[in-house]
C-alpha cells in the first residue's frame, strides 16, 4: 500500500505545489493522476521518492514512513520513471544503466547480471542491452528508462508523462507492457485515452488539491475535467 | 561548435571502449590504476633533457593499445587536446635555455629545444597512460578503487560528477546552439552580443539538468559515501600481473635512461 496523508509541498520561492493531498494506492492497482499544467503532479511524484521534502504530511510505503533514514529502503520499493528519459539514462550502455541500481544497492555481479537480463526480457528490449542511450529512439529510451527502475524490483512504479514523445505504435506497446507489469502504479499523464486503457482509478488534481477520486468514468465527464482546467 | 553532438558521442565513445573484454580490460582495476601511476611517476621523474632515453617508452602505449584493441586514431586525437598547454609551458625553455646541447652538421640544437621535446614526450606518455586506463576500465570501477584507496570522498565525488557533467553540459550546448542557429539565419558562431545571455542560460539549464540526473542517480541508490559495488578482491594472480607490467617500465628507467 502506498499511502499519502495531508501532504503539503512548498518550493523555496514560496510556491505551494501540493496543498493537502490524501489518497492511497493498493498493491497492484493502476491509478491515473491527471490535472492541468502546474497542478502539482510532478512535484507529488518527486516527493514520493524523497527528492522533494514535503513541508508537512505523511507518506507511507508498505507501512514504512518515508524519512531521511530509510530513503534507501523506500527507493528500492518505489521506482520513479522520469518524464525525460535523457535524465535517467547516464551510463554508456543500456545494460550498464539498468545494472546501475542493483550495483548501487550492493548486489553482486551475478545477481546484477540476472536482474539486467530479466528487466530487458520483461520489456522486450534484449537487443538494446549493448546500445548507447544516445542512439535510441524516444520509444526505446522510454522502455530502457523503465528497465532501470524494474531492475530494483520495486512494488510501486511512478510514471511522469510516460507517453510523451511516443508515436502511436510505441504508445500501444507501452500500454500493453504497463498492463502486464504486476506492480501498483501511479501514472501522471495528460493522455486521457492512455489513462483509460491502463488504469482503473483516476485522481484529478487542481492547484495542488485533490478534486476527484473515482473510476475511469471520470475521463469521459467533460464538464468536471473542464472546471479542473483540463 | 557545429559538431558538439559528435563530441558528445566521442566522449562517450572512450567510455564505451571500457566495455571491451580483452586481457587488459579484465585486469583488476587496482592493478591498472597502480601501474598507470607508476608509469607516470617514472616518466615524469626523468631529467629534463632525457629526450633520447624517453623515446624508448614511446612504444609502450602502442603495445597496450594493440593488446586492448583500442582504436589508435581516436586515442591519438584525444592526446592532441593537451598539446597546446605543453607547448605553452615548453616554449619558455627554448627562449631562456640557450646553451648548446649538440650540433647536427652546422645546426646547433639548444638545451631548451631538447627540454621542449622532453616535455612533449612526457606529456604524450602521461596523457596516453591515463586515456588507456579510462578506455579499458569502467569509470565506476575506477572510482570504487579510489574510494578503496581512501581518497577522500569529496574528491571522488567531484571526479564522478565532473565526468557525468561534461557530457550533460555538451548536450545542453548542442541543443541550444541548434536552436540559436535555426533562428539566426544559420550563423555558425555565436555573436558577441548574444554571448552573455547564452552563457547565463547555459549555466542555469545545465545546473537544472545536472540536478535531475543526480536525482535519478540517487533514486537508484547512488550515494556519496558508500562503495557502490563490492570491489573485486586483489588475488595472487593480480599481484603477479602488477609485477609483470611494472617490471619493464622500472627496468628501462634504471638501466637505459639512468
Ligand atoms: N523548481 C521549482 N521552483 C518553484 N516552483 C516550481 C518548481 N517546480 C515547479 N514549480 C511550481 O509548482 C507548481 C506545480 O508544478 P508541477 O511541475 O508539479 O506541475 P505538473 O502538474 O507536473 O505540471 P505539468 O503537467 O505541466 O507537468 C507549478 O505552479 C510550478 O510553477
Ligand atoms: Mg509535470
């Protein structure tokens, strides 16, 4: 269970990006996070892996409260796939990049290698293992970035605009891959039809506040979406 | 400027070479690190007029590159980057150190010229040694060894970050230059009046980018204080290899160069 209670996030310049959010995501549940530009989606995701420190509120991952001391444990449980894969891929080859996490977490070479192989297989990108991230298409980079996170076998996956830059085919491929991954997911997206295909529940945020928490029926409710600025 | 994109690729190319599987690649990283240090110390400690003796070392890098299957052209082009700095330092010797060294026919070669040549050879050998080290050892293994040798964390960290950061910085320059050219009638170079805001933006953007890359690294367990992977133990075979590679260097230094 990923549990967020009364979360408030302020930036240094005083902007309140998240303003009292509370919700939970159950194990294996796929939840869409929608809201207009600047609604606070990215800020929320960053706080769930401890990159942004909330001003107040509580974050529990599988009953473990997120704090400075157990950041490592939390980060092996929750994997964030960044909006821009270029930020996430920094090693010379995709294989090494996927191995970076397991190595940092102290797994030995054999375990690291087997985690790399299974992440590549799970995403159907075994052929990219030896390639450099600089020479991949956006779709391939996106899958590679997901691989870097899967290698730590987290129980929750967070995605920030996963369909950005993808062509229709890469998008379909991603849809079916996300559908098959067993982890609980929180997916920030502007792509409503993608949200409808992958998720069973929708959180609608506006100016840092939760305005709706309901089924995917919400995605067809144009007047509600419009009042939330979408 | 126009081919910064290519530069980024080149920079990563050196790193990509480290994924090779030759004997040199498989040597223990600590063996390579120590040998590189020994080699550089021996080369640099030769006297300032030891040009003739030093030339014996010139074939060392070629032997290493051959065994490690490294592309000569790429490696040599990297060495040239350091050339201007050494020329700058060495030229003053030519000016001040006018004493005769020897004469060829009617031309007198001055001590200053010999010492300039010596500096260039020393530069070539040292830079080459470092390049070969980097091209045969994954970066993360090198920094792991540095940590193991108790090099202060802050130095290792700066080293790691600089290494990642150069690529990040070049990529930013590349995309900003592209955007600039597209809207400036395809000018090749930056106009002076745009330089200030361009550089300011560059610094801001690359900080921003570096921050995100760092966030991504720490999400996956990168930590400034811990050894990122269990380092391979140094075995008898590794020590033997170390002795084996150091021997010719040391012998040459004392027997031939003196
Ligand atoms: N580094 C920052 N410093 C100050 N304010 C920021 C910073 N990053 C974001 N903000 C502000 O915080 C608010 C929430 O931004 P956030 O990026 O979380 O929104 P978002 O929902 O992800 O938007 P988008 O859909 O455009 O990605 C916005 O008002 C934004 O201007
Ligand atoms: Mg965002």
